[in-house]
């Protein structure tokens, strides 16, 4: 699973079908989740094993309990990765991103 959306990087590079993939989650109990994200040109670039265009680390502190609290993560069919994607969609960079591909 990942996210897809059109992104324009700070360098001006346009990625009309950028593929956003969580590569790691660090869970700091009751305070923070650190989500590391790779951005690829598109899903094909990811599948072909090409290098990511950018890597970002995002810290979820203020919304931690809403997305990564123990009660949330103990819910059926919820895990830190799925919650990471849901939380990322609240950030300006990933706003309007869609789940992609639909097959895991």
C-alpha cells in the first residue's frame, strides 16, 4: 500500500503521479510516532526498484493519541502502518492523496 498524488518538490520538479511509501515507523509510547516516507516518481518506479526522489521524516506529536494511541491500535484491522497513511493525509504535503494501489 502507498499513496499517490501530484507533488511539486521545493526544487520545482513536478511529479504528477508521485508514489508515497512509508518505509518505517518508530513508535515512542504515549508521545510520538516518527513516520519515514520515500517519494518515488510514480508507482512503476517503485516497482522497478528505482531510487526514491526524496525521503522525509514526519513526527506525529499533537495528533498522536488520535492515530497511534494504544486504544486505536488495538482496534481490529488497524495497525501502525495503516494509521501512518491516514495521518499523513492530514499533512499539507499529502492532502488529497489517494490510497494506491488498491492491491497490497
